[in-house]
């Protein structure tokens, strides 16, 4: 569950919701989170990170924006 950790009331509401969640909903959420985790392991993160380093600078990737020399 996403919650702003600085929103004390929001955290309390989220904890209450999590504690009262049905077993089926907990299983569904776990399955979704686990699938995302498996698809985004450290090796895949490193591949994407290195590919970004090898790609063009961010300034050149934004559509409609020209890179300037300084």
C-alpha cells in the first residue's frame, strides 16, 4: 500500500486497511508485487542502468528540445 510516511493519519488508515484486508486480497497483492520483483531483479536493474549510461545525454532525448553548447 502506498502511503506518505509523513502523513500520520494516512499511515494509520493504511495500517488499519492492511490489517482488515481479506486473505484473498493479500494473496493477490503479494502475487502482483512478487511478479514485479522477479521481473526487476538486481541484474535487470544493472542492465538498464548501464544501457542508460551508454545512451545519449538526457538533454538530447527530450523531444522538441535542442542541446546547446553551454
